[in-house]
C-alpha cells in the first residue's frame, strides 16, 4: 500500500479545496510531461534491458546468472552490472545450481546449503558438517550435493538425506542426464556413477584430482583435472584427450558436443569444436574456477580476486564484479518470465506512469484520476502470478485499474467518500477497508460490488494509517494519539490491546503476523508490539539526524522479516538540511530491532513513498523537492543500500507500487 505522512495530508487537503491554483502549493510537484531515466553519479550510466525475446505481450526470455564465492559471497547479474546479494551467511560457498531463478541451491563450507526462492536466501538443514563442493539436480525435488569424505546428499523436495557413495575420497564434481544416470568426480581419480539404485566406482586411468564433470549425453561426458588432463566417456569407457596445455583445469561446460569450454589456472581457457581442443585468447591471468552459460554467445567464467569473464560468441571480456573475493562457481539460466512493472502515482498529471523494471523506461500512462493519493495491489493474480488489479484512492472515490491490459476498469465504479485516504484489501480479495478525511473507517463487504459500503467505528477523529494482519483476521489503525485493533470477523474492538504512544503514525506488520512496528513520529521511536502476546515488548530510539526536525514516515518490511526500511523527512523544509533520509533496521524473530549504520540522504529531495520490490532486491522511492520543480524516483539496491538508478520526473510522484 502507498501512504504518506499525516502532516503532509493537511497540505494536500488544502490543495483540493483550492483546486485551480493547487499546482503552486507543492513546490517540486509542478505540472509537466517529461519522464527521463538518468544515472546518479557513480552507478551505471545506462541500463539496457536484459537480452530478451518476446514470447507473448507480457512474457520475455530472461537470463539470470548467479555467482558464489568466499565468505558467503553471492552475486547476481542484473543484465548491466553485478549486484551483491544478502546470503545471510559467512561460510565460503563452492557450488551453485537451480531449476529456475526462483529455486536455487548453493553449497559450501561446514555443510552449508542455502536456498533462494526469488525473495531471499535461507539456510537449509544439511545434516552434515562436511564441506560440500558441488551441487546439481534433475528437478526441484531431486537435487544432489557432493563433498569431502565421500559425502553425497540428496534432496527430495522436503529434506536432505545421506547416500552411500562407496568411497571416502573427497568429491567435487557432479552432473548427470537423469535421476538414474549421474556421475560424480573427486580426488585420486575418483569417478562414480549412479544408476538409480546405487553408486559404483568407474574405471579410468586417472589417479589425480578431478574437480568437475559435465556432458551432453550419457555417451559424451567430460572430466578435467591438473596438468591439462581431460577425460572423455563414450558410454563404454573413459579415455584421455589431447588438451594442448599443462594448466590445472578446474571447470568445464558447453552448449553441445562441438562447443565445449574448459578453464583453469593462469586464466587458461580452452575450446573444443568436436574434433580438437584449442587455446582461446583472453586478457586475464587470474586463476579461473568454473564456467557456465545460458547460450553459445553468453558464457561466464569466474575465478580468483573477483574475476568474472563474459564470452559473447566472439571474444572474452572482463567484467566488474564489485568484489575482490575469490569466486568459486557460477550458474546461469534462460527462462520465460513475465514482465514486471513499477507504477508511479503522479499528482500533477492525475495519472499513473508505468515503468518497465528491466530497463527503467516509461512504457505508458494510465489516466482517469482527479487527485490521486494511495495505491494497493489486489491479491487476485493475472498471468505470471502478478497482481491483476491496482486500487487507487482518488480524493472523492476509489478507482480500479486492470493491470492485464493496463487501463482503467470502467466497469468498477468505486465507492464515493470525502478525501478518501488509506486502503487495505483482505488476503482473499473479498473485502476492502478504507478511511476518509472525516475520521471514518469504511468497509466494502464485497469488493465485486462497490456499493456494498459499511461505515465502521465513526468518531475516532482523523485516522492516520491502517494495516491488516497477513491472515486478514485483524486490522490496526492509528488515530489522534492512540492505536486500536479490530477483529475483522465481527469488527469489534479487541479490548486486550492498549497502546498509547505519544504520536503513533505508521504501522508495519511482519509477514509472520507476530509483530507490529509502529512509528512514534515526533519522538523518533519505533514501538515493537507483540501481536500474539498483545503487549508492547520494547521501544527503539532511532538515530535519524542531529536536526530534531526529522520525523518518521512510512515503514516497509522485507518478506523474510529480517529488514525494515524507514523513510524520514524534515518537518520544517525551510531549515537546513531540508532533505529526506532512508534508514535500515535489522529485525529478528524475537522482536529485536537494531538500526544499521547505513543511511541514505536524498538531498535535496524528501520522500513521499517507498515500496520494496517483490524479490526484495530494490527499494523504489518517490520523491519531490522543496522550492523547485524537479521530482525524482530513486531505485536503491537493498544489499548495500546504494543508489542503483534514478528516474527524473516533473510530474510530482507521490506514490509508487512495484511488482
């Protein structure tokens, strides 16, 4: 949901009453039409789209590439630059593999196994402390990891279990053609094969360490090792190949039996054309560890000291990894995905600008508004499991936009009201709660019938913010200097809850529904309320700025509940400094809150709204500037809280919602 601070509401209310001249009342939210993407100083200067091939009007073929390395390093390629991800782990990682960009496994030191679900990385119970060196699978419920002392683990979609490997040698490489045709390699020339029932040792002439294995079929398999050793399996036996090098080879991958790449020490890169191996040219001399790609013209090799190379089908070039950590493995996939969009609510143009999140360009505008305030996605989905509708408060009513065709839903005539403000939709998408400027909480008993309006709890004064619990069973709201909670089943006040901070304003609830984080604006505090125990557990004083004019604005929480992002603004914009800030908080499952040292200054802008992308990687912040005509949308990378991109606007962005 999109909400702004209560003190700004009164300014907007005056503008509504003086509509013919309202454009001059919010400096920096002046009328205009141009929206141009621009880069803010040190971040990348251009953001071309990730290579795509249109599939349907909303589908695109997206390439996702991930790299793992020392000290828990995980990088993701955005299509233009490498972004550091929050792995939540400091153990070194040695292998990575997945079925899709939303189902990825990484393995490493001390039995570490991490899983990525498109939102965050989480640690899995491996049942071992052995170092794990490689991972591969056939499906999301059939994944194997290999490691030291002959360790082989198998994941069935629920848990990891140990397999009998018939060896105590360290294992490093794993690859196969199906769940009953899998190969593993390791120290002392170890090559194992799994037939669907058991593992058995294969015979080869090798007696050295074989760090990786890969193939195109069960009769076309390659294994590599030191001194340029390359072995080939033809379905019957293993034999050596002439490699033209004495380098220590550590990675191999290809697109076909006549297009195979092997990499190793000293930056050595070999290519096999189906007949012979040859040395490729690159300017890199750092040791390379693994190679993987999505196609013959998009291949990545990684190695020591943050080395990442990319092959475009013609030549290898070095990329800026943004780290000097040793990188141990890489995995890439090309898959059909649905385009995601960001929606910017423009006060000056009375419309919603739609931005393609791949390249930060405006694709179109949705019109049909008169004085937009807030937005809220439906829980009903369109193709790609993306929101089907966007509900927008519109001064005197609520409008609904169909995001499948990106236009106003004229068949849905929203309820009327006076200065319609905040809104929330229940998880089942059947009911809608909203507030108006008269301090009345209202309710649509059936969202498909906009006339089914009921007034609830009148007489509470001005209601600043509302927030539903994730299961939809209750709703918090702040009013005057109080906070109340109602049960949505019968709309009765829960008398067990009593909170009276000095200036309650913003409310954010974690995805588990266990804690509500309430902004006490004028005291620069976060109140932590235990929803289960129905009591205030603690109050956290925020260090916003030495200037006491800074106050707490909107709070958003990551889906995994580990981070909260708070926008802060200067209540007296004529005083210096007159810009907004964003601070980050670390949260734990026991209600603990720690303010991170990182802060972002939005000078000379103040933040109207903030929204966290569904994958948790980016914060989109809609900003205006006091005393000027410029507005800006900041896109912030959450892993290190750096400004990733900016979008200039003269349309007065007051809200943002991101898929």
